[in-house]
C-alpha cells in the first residue's frame, strides 16, 4: 500500500515525463497506456542478492579445452611485423572485410571521434561502430523527463559521415542505469511505461541510422536464470515486450540478445537458446544473439563449442554477432603474449567467417590507450589490436591475414 503523498509525487513526476521533450528535439511522446500482463508483478529474482561481475568467469575446464586450430609453438615466433597499418590501402581491415560481406568494427566513446588521429584510423579501418557507453540508459536518459543525445549523436554522425553501420548498445541492462530509475519507488505499471517511452524515443530517434540494437544485455545469470531490475519489476514477459516495442519503433532494425560467457555451450547459452526459440515460436521479432567475447589470454572458450553454439542458433534461423571482443594480457606483456593474443583474435575471426550466420565482428575498443580492461581488471590490459600509440599489434596483422587468405 502506498502513501497518498508518495503516489501524488510519482504522478507528478510521470506527468512531467509525459510532456517532456528531448534535449535536442522537439518531439513529444505521450506516456503509453500499455499494461503488463496480469502475471507480470514483482517476482523474486534468484540472482538479486548476488554481486554481479561484468567480466566473464571462465572455468578451468573451458581453459583446458581450448583448441588451437594451428598448433604453433611460441618459441617459433617470427619477429613482429614492422609494417604500418594499411589504412589508406586496399589492405585495411575494412576493405578486406567488405569483400567478405563482413562488418568489422569497434566500440567507441563519443569524445574520441573528435581526436584527429583516432578518427582517421577508425574511419579507415572499420565499417561498423558500437556506442561503448553513449546509448546506455543512464547516459542517454539521465533525468526522468529529459534525454541527452549529444554523445550518441556524435557517434551516429561519425558513422554516417564515414559510411559505417552502427550497433545500438543497449536498451535494457541492469548496469549504468540512472539513479532516478534504479532507486525510484516505481510500480510495475510505471516501470513498463518508462521503458516503453524510453525505447520509442531512443530507437525512434535513430530509426534507419542504427541498423542493429542490443535490446537486452546480460539478462541471464551463469546458471541460466533470468535476472535484473526489469525482470524483478515486470516478470519474465518483459523480454517479449521490449523486443516488440523496439520493432514498433524501427521495423527495419535487427534486434539482438547480447551476453558474455555464452560463447560456448553452457547453462547460459542453453538458456539463451531456449529463450529465443520460445520467442520465435511466439512470433516475437528477434533476429540474433551477440556473443561478447571478453576473454583472458589462456582462458578462451573452447572453439569447437563456440562453433556448435553458433550452429544451433543458425538452426533456429538466428544470426550471431561477435560484439565485444577483447583479449586481456597481463601487464607488461611479452612478445609471446602478443603472439598468442594474435592467434586468439585470428581463430575467433575464423570461427565467425566459417559460420553461415555470423557477419559481424566487433572489438571492445580500438586502441589500448582507451580500453575498459585496465581499470576494471587491475593487472591486465593491452587487450586490443592497436597499442597505446595507435600502432598495429600482431593481432591486427592476424586479422588482416585471415581476411586476405580466407576465400570470400
Ligand atoms: C563497459 C564500458 O566499456 C565501460 O567504459 C563502462 O564503464 C562499463 O561498461 N559488457 C557490456 C558493455 O555489455 O556495455 C560493458 O562496457 C562491458 C561489458
């Protein structure tokens, strides 16, 4: 039972939301009147008391099952290439990927596209970008009654100017949420209305400019159980609803479920498979699964399991995108570490190219100068394909070689 004053306060806030205009547009969208099915009341969330880590947990079994496609010994490492990236030549990753109809890209934070060196490399080497943070709920919808599209617009405009695609990341996630939402005393109906409004506004704004959305991000625990703020507020039906709402806002956008540690066959990927199979049966517009691929060197998911997982999603008619690949190395990595890292990049791209339903390969950043790894996982870093001085690492050349040698 809510106190009258509290209810009135919420009503006033929501009324404000109803007439809100965005910070960069005059569009006004009324709060929807959609209701959640009767069963969608607050439900216990089995994972709600656990502290969730962002980084994937790789088990010892997975580590030991890592299979090298080419068993090259580190001791036979040839000297590192001294070439410069072939940005303006036919051998840029972007040009090579185009021949494979592959989207190859990186996650980008908005401010960086104004840095000349960064922007030039980005535009030359890649044909797709993901918003690393700019489209997350807390950034794009910081107040109950206002949106801030400045950062997201910068990324989308950069992509448009450089003929790149954009992956929208992400509509529904339990992290980087605004305080007003996370700690507000909202009823299920209000959460539903807020989310509907959010999806219509954000997806609608970038209709035709963002080709793919990560609609739900990390919504399942390692044990294969639904979790998060939205699940607790709205019940399991929230997933069908948000995909339908995103489709309503942009019928041409591809809609993905995205998660970490679901690359190979395990409880989480089993649950994703089961969930999406059910959604397809119910006619829900869902088009694919994003496999994040945040991995530590030496603890990569088993490649045969990854291929099997991608294949079973293909059997459902679903696409797979590699969405957030990075390969963390220990601080001060050796040449051998860099070589092994290159092999990991090479093999993951190989698995994607070999699959009928994988046409997108995205890394979680372009240069080690700007990567989330060192601050998130102290003692690790150097996870990307360009070093801190924008010089290509062995991993860059490994990707280049795969794209050059594999038959398109
Ligand atoms: C990370 C960003 O890279 C960081 O800058 C931010 O501080 C936290 O989020 N899985 C995801 C991404 O889906 O959104 C996360 O991005 C990394 C893990």
